[in-house]
């Protein structure tokens, strides 16, 4: 006696025309895999779009760097807006963003040359909740005012991050430590993953970067130098994310772009994988 082979079919209901009608599955029985997005991040001190050693403003050179990097989020430092130095009708943040097809926001650090000077964020993702936070400089009040520019970026439906651009004190290490502490305080009050790019004007072994490393994970550990642009000797430009988001964010790539014309810094690029 042969055993009967029983085959179980899960069939869709058929209409009169024998066309399959989709069956709705119980959502609780469907695997819910976390979605992963790739954030292509660039941080770049653009030297007000003035190529070193050249008596000109070359916005197109910065645009080319951003485009060639294929970055989706950019932190820019040393941005001029309507200054006599760069051009009274020129908003550098806006010009770069428009040429790259990106959203943007600008954080003014100080009045300069009849216009404004500060940092900017460019993003392929929509920007909202923009804040410019003045950073402390109590150790040496005569130094230049520095700011932290933050914005909420909508990565996808119901998926957001906080992104920041900053440029810390170039003169006084104690000021830089105060400024890093202020950034950490801001991050600690935020419920979103917090990612920052900037010119920290400090090397990885400095007190201020060591302080940053207690709360943030930099995209590099052995960091390639970024200044001066022709023969770099020091790494002072970094991308980092808060350590509380380490389970959500993974570093996929990090490198310094070999760009020597457009600015006195080399740009830093990182790819971060972020899941729900």
C-alpha cells in the first residue's frame, strides 16, 4: 500500500475570471526587520570659499567637492553671507545648497564685513527645528564668538536625527573645553540620535577632544590629518555621533578627501548606517 502524499496549498480566493485576490496577512505573523539608512556625511571648513593663496572667491570649487563626495548631509564652517569680503549679494550657504540641490540653514556666529559669518548645514533630507546656540568662552572672552548650529532632519517617515555643525575656538584650549561641554549638554537633552560635524581646532590627543570622546563616538580613531591642505600634519576636523545611539548607528566608511585647491582644510567624509 502506497503512502498518500499530502501537499498543503495556501490559496488566494479566485474571482469569476480566475484572477487571484490578495490575502491580507496577520501583521503579527510578519517579520518586522529594522530598516537601515545610509547617511553620507561631509564636514568641511571652506575658508569662506577662498582658495588659499588666491585673491578670489570660488564657490564653484566648494560645490564641486560636495557634489563629487555624493554627501547627503554636510556641515560647513567659515561661511560668509553678504559680506564685502566675499560679495554683498552672495549668501554662500544658499549658493552652495542650490547648486547641489539641497536644503540648508545658516548659523550666524558674528557680524562681519557688513554681513554675517558662521556655519551651515546642507541636507538632502528636509530640515526643521533649526537652532543657533552661542558657545561659551569664559576662559578668554576676547576671542571670536563660536556657535553650534543644530537641525532636525527627516530621514524617512517617522525617522529623524539631530545634526549639528560647529567651529570651536582656535586660540584657547580652556574655551574649547567649555564649548565641548556645552555641546554635550545640548546632546544630553535631545531624544534623537545626535550627529555632529565640525572644525574642532584640536587634535585627537587634546583635552577637548578627549572630553568629546567621553560622550561621542568619532568616525575615526586613527584620524588622517586635515590641515594644512597641501601637506596635512594635524587632524582637527571630525564627524561624531552620541554614544547613546551606538546600537542604532554603525560606521561604514571614513576617509579624508584629497582636495588641495578649494580650501585650507581637507574635507572629511563618513558613511553611517542608521537603523530604526
